[in-house]
């Protein structure tokens, strides 16, 4: 009998577990793509250092140049809707961000081990998803740095609050309106960088001041939602990541880490930038793109159930769900469940069960016709005659 590949389904109709050979071929292609795309990925990580430097710089400027009056927090209607939270709940929004980042990273890693089934049958490559995330993040953080570096806004978080004491309030108003703010009104947690070494090398994503417009918390959250909906569009994944975003927004406002305008701006800027970049620079996941840009050539073997990829003149078997979305297999005709086509290749291990269910019992049209005595072909022959006779 014809032996088909056993595939273990994943929950929520997400796809199937890959076989050992399937994982090897996936890792081989992913590593080759990673070698080609290292510049964008490196730029994404390097941008985190640049972004951190500018957040420290604006913290330094607030301490050096802003007056006592300018350090007073702005009125925000959104703050009236959510009570101020402290302690663990103040950190909750940060923990939620890390959870979302870990979730997206986990999905990318999972795509190496399992075959994820998407609605448009597009193969999922973790390198493409990571590149899309990093490329969009670089653009967003560049816009953010330009936004908060030129207009200094007073922070509303605990460590940024400025509270003038009675002596300052009794002093002439000019002292409150001119010159750098007196340290007497600083919060106990106010700790701006004092040297250029601290500005460049301090890493503090949670307790800075001044880097408000637009919300970095919401950037990472919305970008994680966009990447999940784009590359891993399953009901469970979309529901979880979207729920995290919905919870994050009120907790960000309640912790006073950002004003409402910071969060609201991120909610529409991130999707717009993501979609513009995606339309302008779509993933190079076509047959021509793989060949021209990465030197990866996919082909169909003589056995129509087997597919191969060639990288640097080395050929290895791949599964059908690793093929580019526009790959068109050669046309086949039904040959019945008893056909030996593909059986020998599977017994020799020449291909890793590369066929989809609809190709499990197919035959190339150019091959010799199947034996007429085969039961399956007799059924089709009789049905064809009846159709031709109008029965």
C-alpha cells in the first residue's frame, strides 16, 4: 500500500509538527536567509543603543535647562479616568510588554519546529518576520527620537514629579519661572545622568523622564500585535496579543508613565508605518526573489511528490509548505491509491514526504498511463464514459 507521511496536528488548527528532516531543511534555509539579512537585524539591535542614548540625553536636558514651572506635570483628562497605581501594579505595564515580546519571539522560534498553516498558504520564515519587526522598529524609534528631542515635556511618572517646597513658594515668582529648577523640589527617585558616560551607557527603559512623545510602551505593544496578525494569524494568538494591548493602555496611563496623547499617537502611528513599509517593501518570498536575492532555488523532482531546494550547489529535500507562495507544481492526473509513483522515493528516503494531502495520489501527465485493471482507474473510466454520454 502507498505510505503517506504521518503529521501530528497542533491545537487550534495552527498546523503540524515538522519531522526531523523537515526541521533540518527549515533551519538550513533560515540560516542562509539570516546570513543574507544580518545587516537589517544588526541595525535593529544597534538602534536600541541609539534610542537609549537619546532617552538619557533628554533626561539630562530636563535637569539642566527646565525651570521649576516647566517641570510641573501637565493636566491630562485621561488621568482623571484612571487612579494612580504604585508598587507592583506600577511595574505591571513593563511586565506586560516583556510578555508580549517573549510571545512574538516564541512564535518565531516555534515556526522553526512546526509547520504553521496560514490563510493565504504563505510559508512562514522566522527571518522575514524578524526583519519586518526590526525594520519597522528602526523607523518608529527614529521618529520618536526626533519627536521628544526638540520639545521637552515634563514627565508625570513618580520619579519625574516636581513639588516645590514652602520656601520656593514664598520666594519671588521669577525664581520659579527662570533658570534651572531647584533640586529642593525633586522627587526622591529623580536621578538624571550627570556625565556623558552615563548618557551613552546607562540602560534604564522604565524610570527615565522626558522621552514621552510618543509612547515606547505602546510602540512595542502595537508592533507585536501587527507582527502576530501578519505572520501568525490564528484565533488564539491574535486574541491573546490583542488582549494584552487592551490591558496595557489603561495600566500605562494609571502608572503615569505617559500622557494620553503619547499613547493615542502610538496607536495610529505604528499601524500606519507598519503598513506603509509592508506595501513599499513586501517580503521577498516569491520564487524569483528567493533565487535572485538569496540564491535559493526550489524545484520539483522527477517524482512529483518530492521537492528540493538548492543552496550553493547543494541540493536537499524540502516539504511542500516550505515552497514560495507562487511556486507552481507541474500538472498531475489521478493515478489511484495503488500507484507506485513516489513509493520508491519514499522507501529510499529521497524526499521528506513533501506532498500535501491533495498530492498524495497524483501522477505526472507525461508518464505512461496507469494500468487499466486498477480498480480506482476503472471507476474513473466508467464515470468519464457516463459523463461523456450525458448519463
